[in-house]
């Protein structure tokens, strides 16, 4: 510009001595190309090629995106962008999926305000978008290369969201398995469910099919991502989103929910020494459980080697067992409740028993 030069683009050759540089040109402008070598390098010959790439597509033009999406390619030099048009309605949620192994990216704009980017996905991803009260109408999806001088293939999908894709989703009942499927290549990348907990309970969730799920409260607090989960949850409504990544192969799954009462197990033994061979009544108690199996583990203390397992007794909730310690020494006993479909497992602490003649 007059007596000044301004940098436009630069590049360094690779190990084979090749470099490619692209830049946007202006009609009637004059460009200077300087080629040099690093210090102490041997002089040599070079070859320079210039060519005009395809002009970028206008954001006001573009093609209508087919209902099945699009598979195409952009190039950092010869085909810098693709522009697609879609129509959205206010208050309706839509899904957008994009995948490019060469890390092209897509942006979402309203044709009313093309300068404002409403959303972007780089390389690979999935998102939803809902036009607000001032939205609706035609929108533009622009796919651009990552700037590399190479072809960047991509897959672009767009569709309205379904009932199981958003909000609190479908009711998930206790002890009633839900089967479903996800196909990210058809933009079905998540299924949403909800369940209620009336009072603090032991909750277990499992999903098959090598998938994972997100657990959230109905206020949006994220509790984690799991393949299998067991934890105590307080009263409230919870949302489960079974998810796959965009581009993953189709997968079928089975989602199960088990809500159980929280139990506590206790066991009492005589507080005074008992004689070897005398009968000791072991009566474990399980709070919040009316049925189920228990195991009573008995260990003996060896002053030289420590605690050693001695015996395992089995009983049921509400029943007692009688055990006769075979020898003098220190003994410890604990009870484990296996749990049922209605009550969670629990275990008592160790009760200490001293056996003396």
C-alpha cells in the first residue's frame, strides 16, 4: 500500500522442502512473494507455483440441506467452505451433528444476522439448538476447513429433536428394565429418562451395550457419568441421559433401575467372658428389612499372625443362630445382610468376644 508492505501469509517448508500458503486476495491488488533460506543453509534452486482457488461460497446463498444430511469435502486452498440452509421454527428444539476426521468445523448462523455465530462444532460433536421468540426462519450452516492445504471430508446431520432427546424424557420405573438403541449416524445420540425418589434410598443404575449415562437432578446439577452406579440419593426427581458419541456405531442397550430401602445391620454378643464350648446366641438385626439372607463371619485372633478366618454361619432376617466357641482366646464376629430387591445390603461392625475358662 503506497510505500509500505504488509504481511499477508507466510510458511516454512517441511523436511522435503515443500510449503503451501493460502490467502484471500483482493481484485487489483499487487502481491510480493519473498523466498529465502535459513542462516548457513546451502543455496539452491526452487520452483514456485501459484493458482487461483475456488471462491468462497456466500453465506446468503447455499444449498438446502437434504433430510438425510450431507457427506462432502472442503479443502484449505481449493474449496474453503460449504454453505447449507435449513429452516427452524421458534420454540422447537433441533439436533445438529458433525464429524470430520481432518477437523473441519461448522458454524450456525441466522440469515437475519449472519455476523452472529449461534453455535459451533469443531472436528466432531453434537449439540441442540432452540430458536427463541425473535428466531425462526432460515438458518445457515457453514462448513469450513481447518486451514490445512488438504481435503477435509465431513458428515453433517440436522433434524428436529424427539420426545426422548430433551427435557426430563421418559419415565423409568423401579425394577422395570428399559430397552433402547442409539445410532449416532442417524443423529440418535442420546435417550433421556427420569425417575423419582420419595425418601432417601439406595439407588442402583446399570446400562449395557458398552454405553454410559449421565445422572442429573431435575434442576440441572450433574452428578456424574457412569456405566454402572450405586449410591444413596435424597428425595427428588432425577434425569438419566444414555449417550453415545457422534460417529459411533449403532448400539442397543438395556437400562435398569433399582431403588431400595437403606438398611443397617447390627450384632450383639455377650460383654463378659464365656467358657469354651458354651452356647452363644447370635441374633443379628437389620433395620428396614423384613426378609433376606445373612452371613455371620467368625474370626479367631492368633497372637503370632493376627486375625484368622474360622467359620461362616448363615441365617435369615429375624432368626438367630447358636454357636459354641471351640477354644479360649479372642474372637470377633460380624453380620452381613445380602440385600433384596426392596432393601439394600449392609454390614455390621465387628463385635468382640472373649473366651476364658
